[in-house]
C-alpha cells in the first residue's frame, strides 16, 4: 500500500530502518548508511529510546536527496557526519 501511494504521489525516494532487511530487499530496497538519511533521524530516531543502541538497518528505494529538508533538532547531542 505504501509503495503504491508513493508512486501515486510521485515520491522518488522511500527510506526506512528495519530489522528485516531481507524482506525489504525483495521489494527493491537497498542498504544505505544511516548518515544518508538525516531527515528520518531528525524526525523519528532522535526521540527513540533505542537511539544510542539502534540495531536497525537503514534502507532506501530510489535516489537519495542531496540535502536534508528538516532542520537539525536544537537538543541534538550527536552530530551526523556529512
């Protein structure tokens, strides 16, 4: 359903973190570096209780944007490497 909605709205990149990379690779997702997904981290991960011990794999389908859209949180304690 999510992939069809993305196509309907002309979304060119879908990113996620998962503990089941095998499943998503069958849907056309490829592994990515966490640092390549700053918006996902700024929006969701920085408030997650597992942030500093995350065991999820970053994955992406489509071309990654070249820049972050969301601003870095003001209470950010860890800097992402560019």
